[in-house]
C-alpha cells in the first residue's frame, strides 16, 4: 500500500510533535496552522490543480463552485479519471455521509453537503448519503434509539441543503445494512486484517468488537452493487466521494480492497478543515458551542459569536492596523468569507483592503455577519419546510429512473 | 435602505406646507451645548432619548429639556418592571434610527427602519407654540410649530402619544401600569428582517404553530423565531401561483434597485448581477417545491399499494409509514 501513513508511523517519525490528522482527532503542530501540503505528501493523494478546475467548468458548462475555485476542495485521488470517463459518457455516482452525533449541525458540517449538491447538479448524477447511526451509537456511546432519532433529524438538515429527491438516496445503517450491502461488507472485511485496522484506526485490545468491523460499513457504499435498487448488479459504475481530508484513511483502505474484489477504486475529492472561530489550529467541534456557527443560531447569536470569538488577524490597535495591515493567514473572518462569499471580485477587494490596513476588522466582520446571516436564514427556512414524509421519501428503497438525466 | 438625509427631510416638510426655520450652528452633542447657540430664541429646547427594554423593543422619548424624565419610574409605568429601560446601544442608533450620536430626534422616525420604535412625547409639547429638534444631524436645529410637528407625524402614519413624565404614579398590585398600552405585543417586535416577510409569515402561521408558541409549557418547545419562519416557504411551495408571484416579485424588486444605479451597468451585467443575487435562493425554493411534489406522489403511491387496507391506513397514516422505515429492508 503506497505511503501508508498510520498513527504509529506519525508518532514514530517525529516523537509526537507533528500535526495529527485522524478521523477523530485533528491538531496542528505546536498549536500552529495545519500544513496541507505536507499532509498531501504524507497521505499520498494529489493536489487538485487549477487545470482540473477549468476542466470541470468545461465539462459541466457552468462556473465551478466557489469551494473549487478557492481551493477549499484541494486534494483528490483519481478525480481526473472520473472526468476522463465522464467525457466518454461513462457516468458515476456520488457517495457522502454523516455521523449523526449531535442534533445541531454547524457550518463546517454543511461544507461537504453544499459541495456535493453542486456536484450533483453540475454533473447530473445520483447520490447516496450514508447516516452512520451505528458508528455514533458505538463511538459516542448513545443508545440505538437516540442515534436513530438523531439520524432522522440530521437528514432534515441535509435535505434542506437542496438535494434532488429524484436523484438522491439517503439511508441509515440501522435500517439498510443487510442483503447485498451486507454481502459486500463481508467481501471487504475478508480483505482487511485486524492488524491493518489497528494501524489505520488505532484500535486496541480493549476496544469492543463492534468498532473493529465498522470500517467495512463505511466502505461498502463505495461499491455500486451495494445498491441493487439503483444499479442492479453492475460493477462497472464509478464512485466519487467528496469528504474532508481526515476521512482519507478510511478510503485508502477501501481503495486497496476494491481491485481485489473486482470493483473500480472509488475516487476522492477532499476538503480543508473548516476553521474553528477561535483559529486555524483545530477544527470545529460540536462540544464547544462557541467554536462554531450552528444552523440553528439566531442572527443575534451569529453577530455575537463573530464579534466576540472570531479570531482576528488585524492589528492590535487602529494605528498598528493601518500601518501593517491584517495578517490574512490567520484571520478567521476572511477565511470564512473565502468559503461563503459568492463574489470573487468582492473577496479579492476585501483581502486587498484589509491586508493593506485600509479596511478594519469590524467592517470585515460586519460583512461576514451579513453573509452568514443570510445563509443560515435560508437554511432554517428550508429546513422548516422539510416534512417527515419527505425524509421517508428520500430514505425509501426505490429505483431512481431519472438519476442520470 | 439608506438613511433619509436632512435635505430630504426638509423638502418633505416643505411639501407638507410646513414653514420651519433651520438654525445652523457648530456640532453639539448635548442640550447644554445646543442652548449656548440657540438659547436666545426663548423657546425651550427638547431632549431626546433613545431607549431599549429587556425584550428588545425600542422607544424614543422626546421631552422639554426642563422636564424631568425618571427612567425607573417610566419603566414601571410602562409595565416593564423597575430597571426595564436602558439607553439603546449605538448600533441600534445606526441601524434603526439611522442618525449619528448626539442627533436623536423624532424626525428620525421618517426612516422606515424605525417603524416599530415607540414614540412618547412630553405632554407639555401641546402648549408650546414652537418646538426645537435636530433635523437628523446635530449641526443644526429646526424650529417648528406644534401644529406643524403634528402634521409631520401624521404624514409618517404616527399619532402623537403624550405622556406626563413628571406625574407621580404608583404602580402596584391593584394599580396597573398606566402607560402599558403603549408597549406593543411581542409578535410585532422590531427586527432587522425584511418587514414584508415577517408580516406575511405571521399571517400564515398554522394554528398548531401559534398554539405551541402561546403555551410555553407544552412539550413541543417551538423556539420563537420558528413561528415566523415556518409559514413562509410552506405557503410558497404549496401553491404554484404564489411561487411564481414570489419569483417575479423578487426579480422585479432586484431589477428596480439596480436600475436606479443605471450609470454603472450595461444590460447584460445588470442581468447577471440580478441572476447571481436572487438565483441561488430561487433555485433552492424550486428544488424544495419539486421534493415536496415528489413526496406527495410517494405517499400516494404507498397508500395505493396498500389496497384494501386503505381506510385503516388513512386513519393511521404516519404510524404505517414510520413502521416500514423502522422495520427496515423493503427489498
């Protein structure tokens, strides 16, 4: 397996002082910023070059999503192959997921979903969304009933992002695992040794057996025959997985297994971490309400959180700021605007003026509050309009005849 | 919406047939400073306070400089309890009244953003021949007759509410707060949301939503904001005509705003700007519409396939549906 960077390797090579990126922990070196270029090297994935972005625009006939244009989705594995096949008329499907560990989603959670929605609309392809209620039941130690409830609640937020019901299948592991899906799980599991999962996911002898076989559950949706109602028994459909880069270990394992059981390797397109309000050194955490903007926040909450907690790269005093300008590398409001401000022009202008010290932190924050306020407002309205019946419709095991049209 | 300017205010007054005199002077931040420059007029100056209560409602208290206004007593008389009134924060001054510091004036209510500010006037204004207020800026003062001031208020749909600020009124168990009638209901709270939106949605709330908002102890803890938000989208996606009207309204509104600034844009750039401004939101709305229609079809299909059990299924529809998704595999 190429460049197999496991937890053990990381700690050995640098005495535990390196940045740590695993699916359950993210921290930068010495509390500084995450070095993404190093990460790409360590993990062995590719940088998403400008040329690929242009190619996407050509193939889809519309401007690329801001997340692509601005390097939020910055790394990939074989995304170029997906595009090659797409050009030849071979379609693919999208696979993404969420671990429903808490009722409220924050903006960092929305990022992969917003991007996936763009991919669905731009390429006109189907999407499967896995809600890993079983994973959270095990890792977060909540009851089965609670995790299923959370999964349904999260499904509403996901649907509110605007997915097309005629192309989207949402499923919870507790409902769906079985049949062909389970058959694939076993095929996958047979190809991965205990030592391998220990290395990749850090399992120890004390971890319960549920955890140990979970990786197969998250791997199975990468293979089309797991969804007989969608793809029948065709093994030839490619899969593209948009995710945050900390999910890379799961899918490295899957890519390793795929050819051994006669499937295409799933392709990945990976994003940066959405920075926490307090700064770049970590990612947003559901356990700290002031580290993130939640989709349930009121306009007042958003204003408060941005003004009080958003880490500013501006000068300590107005004089200093006017003289030296702002440090855009660490300024959180500007980073958030890079994610969510639609206009490239306006973003460039703000960066220029703020970087030169002509624009003040307060002004940048005001603009951000406006942008986030609108976004959250739109999401809340859409979410309120999602009914239980709509969730049932998205989750029904049904064919999707229009999924490629 | 941009703040109304002093010039616009003056031309509005002229348009109403009001002859007012504008006295220019250097910038003044207090009544004392102001009186240094125009105290010679012999007319009593006014003091204007912009206040906020704990629930976020805003008040503009305008009284003669010589009248004592006791905020604690006023707060009690309004039914807000003993320390219920504070000076409003500066950002409210900017966002709602749209005047700079030191320029609070009843004339600021000409701004639509201040629609929900409660105006309380000193009852002594009624026997003053002339009144003195800032015309939205504090480098001048308008001298206006009492009658003309009332004309102005009428022109912005306000009826003058006079209060005797110095009256000693006990408020207690058997004596209800005498000014409580001025305090508006929470549902019409000032908010920075689009006013059209909040009006439409409060009218369209379903009975269930209003009921749960009124009974805070009910199990269904509906956060207050939800009462506004839930109505709007549902109404639009249920009815194609409403949806189309909404789309056209948004488009026309966005176009009109751009057209005012005609010098900067060409036809295509206006069109692109408008599309990028309202396009994404409208697309989301349409997707919601589609998903809703699909869902209704799905539900109908399920019931159809139940055949003879249709009657009992109709009665217990939700439990049937939930039952299927819970029991799992349907393949």
